[in-house]
C-alpha cells in the first residue's frame, strides 16, 4: 500500500522552491513568520528547500536559523520537502564522465549521513530533495544514465519518504529521448521535476516548447520566475519576472521564493 501511495502524483496545488543563502539568517523571527504566512496566503501548499547544507555552510546546524525558520513555515501550513547537502563543485565534477559513477557513490553516501543528522531538527518532513540537478550533457551516454538509475534505486531502498530531483535540458537528447529518460527515472517514491529554462533562456523558446510537450504528465514543471541578467562566466544575477502560468497536466512548482513579490526581504 505504501508503494502505491508514493507512486501517485503529488496532491499539491502549488509548490515553491526556496534556495537558502547565508544572508537570509539576518531575518528576525517575526519577519520569517510574516513571510511564511504570505507564502501560504499566496496559494502555496509545499515548500521545496533546495538544500539544508551548502558545502561547509550548514546554516548553523540543528540550532541555526534555517531550522527555526522552517519550523515556522510548517506552523504556517506549508508542507516541507527538505533538500540535502549541495556540493558547490557538483557541476565541475559532473563533467568528469569517467569518475562520475564513483562521485555519485560518495554523494549518495553523504545524503544518507545527512538524513540522520537532520532527524535532530524534528521537522515534519514530507519528502527529500536531492540537489543533484540532472542534464543530458553530463549524462550524455546511455551507460552514465543507467549508472545513475542504479545509484538512485539503491539509495531509494529503505526510504520511507518520497525523493524529489530536478533536471534541465541541454539540447543533447531529442525531446522524445529526453522524456523517455525522465520517465524511466520516475517510479514509486521518486518525483522528477523539469526546469522550464524560461529564466536562463539557455535554449531557444521553440526548443523549450518541444521538450515540454514531450514530457509525460507525471513529470512536474518548475516555472522559473526570474530573468537572468548576468552573462556567461559572470556570477549569477537575475531579476524577478512572472512565470508561465499554465502547467497543463503536470504538477507545478515555481523557482523561487526569492523572486516572488511578497519576499522582497530576501531579494
């Protein structure tokens, strides 16, 4: 019965990503309380926290500001999908095709260790987000894609909560082959999200439309609520903009809280 329930599409009206940054720790408890209430009033049901640790930055550990803030988010009525640790060198390491399977082993081992540590936060966690963004450039070969599936299924063993992952299109696979790949990654207890690429505009709009149209309904859409203003090779900068409203048959999420109108304290 549990496997059947986990296989069902999420019953969320809308999910919203939150990408914690160290500077967010300056907000007071009252400011966080107001922000989460406004988030819930805006129709958001689920908060997907992209990571709870970024490299060596653990946001203060179990007694830090992030734990206190997310406790308030839950009290405001938001379901929590809690992100695990993010490696700042992830994308450079993902470019090493030969060493990538070994890197995944270490990455997933770290995820397991952090899940144990996060139990001390005593949050009502509804799922885990794995901040290992997938793309068809670094996983360009069938062998690498199969190796990742093996790692993911191994990690899934013994998990009682759904796992969430996101992917973006680099234009290396055809829309049909890309959709088949994401569909193959999904399964009981695994929810895939596709980044629509509207904010970064790394692919032309017509190409993004074709990739989206090929996706099965079970794959969620992450609508990017920003417009990138930085050039390639520069530190990332962006400005808020309204995302595409229609998700069709797909679960819907927005990226990210920082760019929403009521969250100007974060922006």
